[in-house]
C-alpha cells in the first residue's frame, strides 16, 4: 500500500510489515493517510482496522484529525465537527467499515476519549473492528491487498477526508545567488569526496596488492591454503597440488597514510619463503638449530636468506625479505600489472628454490 | 622473519583448507573480472573479502563471504565436506554533491525486498545493496591445479550480473 504522512510526506509503496514498524516508531500517525489499488480515495490509517489494532495509542496520542478536530491535542474531550458545523464532544474510535460506510459519517462517535482508549486494552472487544480477519497475517507484498484492504476498496469515496497530499517538489535554486551558493557547496563536496577516495586508496593499496599476489600465485599453479592478518602484517601460504612445495608470504604496508605515501610512494616489506619436503629432515633440522644457536645467522635482515623448518610437515624453507614498490604493480586507477608481478614472484621463488637445493638437495 | 613458518597452523593436507582455497579462487575470479581486493576480514569460520569495482555503472563494491554451511543445512555428510557457501553483496554508493541530491537521498525509503530470483535488495540513504547466496560444490576441483582456468570466473560473473541487474532495476 501507499502511505502519506503529515510529518514525512509520501513513503512510497510499503508492505504491511514495514508499515507496522513505522507505526510503532511513531513515524506514521493515526491521522496519516493510506491507499492501495482498488481504493477510490485515500483513507486514514485510523480507519484501517488491522493497522489500528497495531497502534499504541498511549505512546502516540492522536494529532487533530485533518479538518475535523479543534482544541488542544491533549484535551480529554476534543471537539469534533460532524458533517454539520455543530461541534460535539467525542473521541475517536474504530468503526467497522462494513457497517459504517456513509461518507458523511465522521466515524468519531464513541463515548470514549483518547485517554480512555489508551487506558483500555486494545483487545477490548467493543473497540475491535469486526472486520479484522482471523486469517494468517497478510502477505509482505505491498501490492497485494489484504482482506481488509479489499473490503475498503469497496467503500464509497471518503470525500470528507483531506485529499492526499503530494510530496513537495524537489529543491530547485530560485536565483543566481542560490545557484552560486549551491556551486560553492558542490565544489566543497567534490573536494571532500576526492580526498576520501585518495585516503581510501592509500589505506587499501596493500590489500589490493595482497589480492594481486594471491592471483599471481594461483596463476602459477598453486592453491591458497592459509590467509591471516594481525592488523599490521598479512600472512599467506600457498601449496602446489602437484609437488607439495609451499610458498609463504608476509606482507607489511610501510606507507599506509596519504601523506607518507605521497612523499615516498607506496612501499611494502615482503617476506617470501619457499619450502619443500626434504629427505634427511632430521639432520637439516639439527643443523638449523645449531646455526641459530651461534647467533651468527642474520635475523630479519633485508636481502639475507634465512633457513627454517616446519617440524609438522617436515618442509624446509628458505626465506628472504624484500622491499617492493607497490606503485610498480598497482596504479592510481586501480589497474594491476599482473604480468610483472607474476614474473617478479616467479623470480623470487626460483632463487629460493635454487638456494634450498644447493644447500640441502 | 624466522617466526614466519610458525605463523601458520600445521597442515599436512590441502583438503584441510577448503575455505581458503575457495577464497583464493574467488579473488582470482574477481581479478579476471576487473575487481581488485580492498579489504579482508578473516575469521576462523568465515572469511570476507571486499572488492572495488572500476568503471562499473551499478556497483561500487562487492563483498564476498565464504563460509562452510552447517551440517544441518547440507543434504548429506558427503556433500557437507564438499560444499562452501558464498554470500555475495553488491553495493552502489551514490555520491551526493548538491543540496537537491542530499535532499533526494534523505527521502529514499529504507526498505528491503527480495526478488523472485533470491536477490535481497535494500536501500538506505545514499547506498543501495543487493545480496545473494550461492552454495558451491568444490569436490570436483579441490585437488586439481587450475593455473590456466580459474574455476569460479563463470559463477562470479553470473552472480555479479544478477546483482547489478537488481540494483539497476531498483534505482
């Protein structure tokens, strides 16, 4: 159905379930109007039996009915005009549309005030419209009328209601001064969005590069078996299904903010490791341990080859730390030079494999 | 650097890394389609990768979450071992620069709806989001190298076309 509110204007096509939520939040008031295909005119939410049953009257006291109610909104006995100009004291209640179909009937003729209504349970039998169906809840489809909506569609026109209000026209500048101010604001917004995009690029480029490394390594015939991040470093492990060799990558973005990256470009520290399951692992493991205990093995030095082992899988690894310019692989249009990256990664793993086989093969 | 090897859980079989393998193939498929990665959210049970679009009319970003379906959701134990679920969410961010654009965005209804092909579309201010779920069977290609032919390109291409169409239809 379509709903038009005094406070927010038109809500467009809306499902019953969505409308329930808006009634509950107070966005839709009892005297707001609704329409669905088949209705000859807009009707007030107040007069929709199913919807009215959902209204929390205590939390949403009615605003004065359009053109019908005078007096302060918190008055216990609002003055209601009937079809004539003669006011009488009354409070609104819900009528069964099947039995109160006269367009001249103001449908506000109960002895209950709103406060009385609020103090009573909404399940109070006399106040419940008889037309509420006992069927399951209506469909979510906003365009399919419920039984009650269908009943309403058969009612004659409710000419006594205020005509549905059209949403106000969209904003349009009225003068050159307006247009000038709008242009200034638009330029400020444009600059803001450009800065936002540049900052996002600076923050994201290491993850762009990480995805590119994954793609290039998979293109070389490996599969990704591990991916982790500790907030500073990204860790990847790849395995070759054919020979069980493994490639490890630790990627650290060194220029993660916009200012630094504009001065230095985007740099990354990348540790690349290559490992194979080696025969005589126990001897190799022992040698690695002895070398590390001497303190003479370079630790985490860029360009140095480090040998390590994985006791669980019995792989022996050779690793090297490199500094790479991410800008060489990812440009500012988010385009990635996969051919160059694949070649560089292949060169790294080849060098590490040669070293591994040269020492332990 | 010497701790790099020990950063990873000891795994002796590729099959222990089903989810990660799919994540890798999703990334490669999206790269083929022109979507670079911009964000990784790695959890024990599910992994989300966000991609940026370049020059796409109806999509700004795509987020793909890879997770294993629960046992109760899988048709059988065998299929459970071979199934991975993809949640794919496409978002269109509409940049607003003028007062009239800002006003129009503020009037957008905030409502979700699901189309007949299972795409859920939501609209919120300057953003429209379409999402879909796909279960994929990885049993057939788990152990086979796919250096030349990324196995998920066709699927991701189809899914993105569906989501893009859904967003375009609701714009």
